[in-house]
């Protein structure tokens, strides 16, 4: 199995957190090819992708409330965000579904973008915003609101509660806000506020991410290859042994797939042997 096949299998068998990581890396590579200025040594993301706080530009490009959440201003920006996404997304999935996570990511990003636009109306400065930080903050704070006393083992620190981690990250944003990138830090806080509101609404019986379940299903069906049903001459096997043999082989294959998927859920995809990865890839075809 080559690296490309391995990546395809990881994407296919991974959950929403892994898919979001793949999407963000993909868009980063896209922006590296088309939007990176080697002479200036930085990205120049256009205003039809980046979120502008200029009201006129924003009104002309409202879709940027979504697109800005998948582009980043540099490698370190991307790396840090994906680290926090992996951490907070895994915790979120302890209690909630992949479809809810996707909904919180998108809605949290939109809410943080609106906060950014409104903040610059009051601050009086125009700017551009890219990055998934607000969406990721929504996921982290949603989890911390739902399970604040979840215990975590942090390297070099020890065991801490989840709310301690969330508090420190929020405190860093508050400290940095007057120093630099005020609108960006306010956007992070806007995403955090959405995560808190989402859990409170959910606990009262309202899940505002429900429409995203249908959206994800429609998106999956859009790219699912249609099954062709060519005319085939069928020869009937009337022997009982033939039927039993086919059923036994099918049951054995399904059991192997179930065992491998259980292993992934307990120890992660990297715990699989080369033979198990190849078997799962062939079975997926």
C-alpha cells in the first residue's frame, strides 16, 4: 500500500476531526500555491476568501463567513490550530456525534466572524481575518461547559481539569487583546461564547446543529459513486454447501472488519499492522 492509499484509508475510516484536519491542510496547500508571495514572504489571501471587517466588502462577499475558517496565515498558525482541534475534537466526541461537531465548527466559526466584523465597527479599524481558531474555540468551550471536571493528563504538568485548560486559553486571549490583533482575539472569544450558548441550548432541549446532519448526508451522497447494474447472466447454485460456504466467508470478512474498526477506536489508526491496513483498504473498495 503506498502513501496515497494510506491517506485515503485514513480519511475514509477517520471521524469528523480527522476530516476537518485533512480539509484545513488541503486548503493550506492550495493557498500556498496560489496566494503565497515569495517576494513579500507572506500569504496574501484575497478578500473573496478572507473575512473583511470593512462593511461594504463584507456585504459583497458574505460567504467569507465560512471560507475564512479553512485558510491560515502561516504554517505555525495552521499547526497550532490543528493541534488544538485534534485535542478538543477528541474530547467533544466523547459526548457528542461527528455531525454535532461539524455543526459547532461551522456555526462557531460564523459566530466568531460576526463578532470580528462587529468589533471593528466599534474599534474603527479595518482588517482581514483567516483561521479556524474561533471555530475550534467553540468546540473546546462547548466540551468544557458540558464536562468541566473531566480529568486530563498534561505532559510536564500532571492531571488537571478541563475547565482549567479552557480558562488558561481564554485568559491568554484576554491578555493579548489590547496588545495586537484585537479583532482576531475578540473573534476567538466570540467562538467561545457560541460554544457556551450551544451547550446551554442543548441542555434545554434545542440542538441547533440538527440541519447539519441533513447537510452532511446530502454532501456524502453527492460524491458517492452511483452503483451500476449491468446485465449479468446468473447461474444458480442449488447446492446447500455452496450457500453455506458463501455465507461463512461473508461472515468471516465482516468479523475481521469489525475487529479492525474496534482496534482503531481503542488504539487509533496507527496501531494497525500493514496487513490490517491493506485488508481494510481492499474491503473498503
